[in-house]
C-alpha cells in the first residue's frame, strides 16, 4: 500500500468534533469535484469495531448534501449515495467489507466499476480484501482515546490527489 505523502491528525473529544472534521473533509472533496468533475477518490477507513468509521462516513456523506440516512453497509457490502454539486452528479459508494469470506468477493459482486465513476469510494475493513482493491488516495485511521467519546483521527494522503485534498483542508 503506497507511502504516506502528507497527514492531518486530530484528537476529537466528542462526536461533534468528529462531525466537524468530516465536514471539513467533505468541503475539500467538494472543492476538488467542482474543479475536476470526473475525479474519483479512493478512501479507506481503518480502525477497530466501534472506532467510528461508519460515523465518520455518515457525517462525510451528509456533509456532501445527502439528506437521508447513512446506515452501515454491513450486510449489503456496499451502499450507493447519488450526490449533486452545482448540477454535477457523482456518487459516493460506502463499503463495509467486514463480512467478506473471500478477498475477491467485492469483485464477484460487480463492485469493480464503482472505482472509476466520478465521486468517491469509502471502504471500511479494506484488510478483508487483502490488497486486491485499487490503490487508495487517502487512508483514514481512527482509534479510541482515554475517554468514551474520544477518538484520534488521522487522515493520510497516499497520492497526489489525496495530497491536494489535505492541502485544501489546511487552508
Ligand atoms: P465502526 O464503523 O468503526 O465500527 P461506528 O461508527 O459504527 O464504528 O460506531 C462508533 C460509535 O461511537 C457510535 O455509536 C458513535 O456515536 C460513538 N462515538 C462516540 N464518540 C465518538 C467520536 N468522537 N467520534 C465518532 N464516534 C463516536
Ligand atoms: Mg462500521
């Protein structure tokens, strides 16, 4: 899995701070997609059960304008969210690969094409695919803090595209 090219680390003391970080991240992605409507970003979400991967994905997808629910794709493996920015349509595909029994199950399910469509893929439990997924632009690592509602969140850029997202967040 490539090298980290830049990273942002935030200590979120409560869920509202995670929400705020996810919204900043959403704004940076929106900025990229506005400039480059055909862009596709691959984003992994790593961390133990309960670390907050789905919670972060939820605030991110809602931060991009989705008004309905964002439920965990634990059983479906992947949930699509059609999004729109200034009349440009794109899609967020939210994966949870935890239940995969074979590393290539995602390909057999026909999900391969989702990695090319304008928008982004968010992947929980990429480890279950054992390196069979396309390269990630951004890797997000979440871990528990000392208190119940504390989480440490690291956003690592793994490509030039990922780096441009982090640069937009730091402005
Ligand atoms: P995962 O997808 O990593 O298994 P979830 O997002 O489903 O984890 O669950 C995380 C749980 O932790 C949720 O119930 C959420 O409300 C709670 N939580 C408490 N504090 C935070 C925080 N700072 N950031 C994210 N989630 C938090
Ligand atoms: Mg989850």
